């Protein structure tokens, strides 16, 4: 595996991906982009040579010979609420993997690179005859962070005089996969070199921000509960939901328009940022569990053939009262939630309603039932290593 020499921090300017230019003529009433994935090169530090990278390039509607991009990451797609955006992706990547040593490690059985399936699994439900996997969903969110650990950075010249250096830090974030590594708390440094380019600072200080009020979703006695157990048979090995591989057919069928409570049961020692596609949700509460006892009985349940009547009952392993959402979670809609270790984290989803209307006058573009979506851990290595499962919305 390649080794990186010691490098001096804070010597390269932060690269800013350019913004793609929409073409409104292709689909009337919608912004249209063509994005091509292709191989290029990028210098990650002034003291390193160019590296081979895979990146995205956007077609320029006014200049077909001039692609918009920078070789690595980007470009940014700017979208407006309630205005359709149509994106066509082209794959011009090589047919060989960018990191051949990873492929060699998988072929040679490297335990940290080779996916290890959970114990023998047999689907309990037959797959649907027709499944549609998010191909007709209008653009709502586009993101690409390995782990969505948001760290707001407000660098205000009025409060930070010219000449001030402000360092963005992220504590308790060791490099843990693959092989582990030291914490890297210092992320980037902002240098206040002058007043705002547009004159006085017109932004609102964080403490003065006032967001629209959000109606609280309250559970009813009949609200359906659905458990998602974060399962890992051995430390540093493959993680799954409910000990079911990602590629197995959906077993979770949700009635369109219904409300559900999802319980992320995490009997392990790491937190995981859980992201649900399509819907917004609210954090309901959390509750500590007897993690060791639950893991032991869950393994016995798997070894015993996964009989529904023998599955561990979560209520029997709760060790404390429900805990209210964190301060940054209360009275707000979310699409990602932190599943804390040795804890069950509960979220409530107001309504499962896929967009069935025609999008941008494109025939057949509305979602059809059954409509299949996914949820996953937002640590990139974890979702790629099977901590992701489909779920399906069905009509009455």
C-alpha cells in the first residue's frame, strides 16, 4: 500500500469546485446537466507529485468543447427548491480499478478488505415481481462526504481582525479504516486577509438565526415500529443491517402515506451516522441497552435459524429511561441521525410518499409502485461494506 511522507500543513489554498451551468432548453421547465466521469490527475499537496484520480466534468451548454471541472471532485450543481433538475451521467472511466492493490488484497483474502458475509441467510419473503430502484426520483440531495460530520465554520472579519488565523478542528476522529491510524484533528485553516469583497458583512451571526418552526410528529399507539440492528459478526469485519446482505431482496414493505418509527439498535462500540433516502424524519429519543446481552442472544437467534418467535425482544434489554434528542436535533427535520454505541436510537418518519408526478414533461418519469429506496451508514467505508439495505413503498 502506498505510503505518504510527512507533509507541511496549511500550505495549499482550498480548491473551490466550479459550478455547472444548466441547459434549460433540453427539458422545458427543468435545468439539465450532463456529467461525465473520467480519469485525470490531481496534485493533493505542493510537495507531492500528480496523482491519478477519477473525477466529474460537466458539459458547457454554451461551449461544447469546454468541460466544467477541475479533475478531482466537482463540479457543484446548483439547484432551486421546487424546480426540477435532470442530470445525465456518462461513464468514461477505465475498465481497470484505480487502486489495483485493493483488488489484489481482496483476491488474496485480506480480512480488512474482503467482504465477509453474515452467517447463512435465507430470505423470509419472496422478491416482488417488479422493483424500481430510485431511477425516477427528482433531485433532492446531492452529497459525497465520507461521513457527514458537519462542522460549521464562521469566519467573520468583523469579529476576526485582518491577519487572524482560524483553524477548523474535528476532535475524536481517528483514522479507523483500514488498519487504523492517529487522530487528525486539524482540518483546514482560514486566513483573514481583508474585508469582505462585497463591502460590509451582510451575513447573519449564528446566534441570531431564526429558522421556520417545524411541526412535531407525535407517535400514536398504533404507529408501526421497525427495527434495524447494526450487526457485525467479528470486529473489523463486514457490517450489515439485521444480518442481511445488501444485495438480498427487500424484506421491508411500507404502506404509502404511512407513519413509522424506526429503531436503530447499535450494540457495538462505535457511533454511525444513519442516512435515509427520500424522506425527512425527526429524532424521537434514545435509550441505553445491555449491549453484551443483546449481542449474545442475537447471535444465538441467528445460529438457531432466525425464527421470528425467537428473535430477541428489544424491550428486555433496555437499561435506562428514554433520552431526549440532542440540542441540535430537537424540533427539526433531519435526513441523517447519529446512532450512538450501546444505544437504540429512534426516529419517526411522518409520511412515506414517493414523487409520482411526471417530472419536467419526461414521459414515464414519475415514480411507480412498488418504489424501492435505501438507507445506509454515511461512513463511506461502512456503506460500501454492506451497512445498507433497501426498503420498499407499496400501495394499499
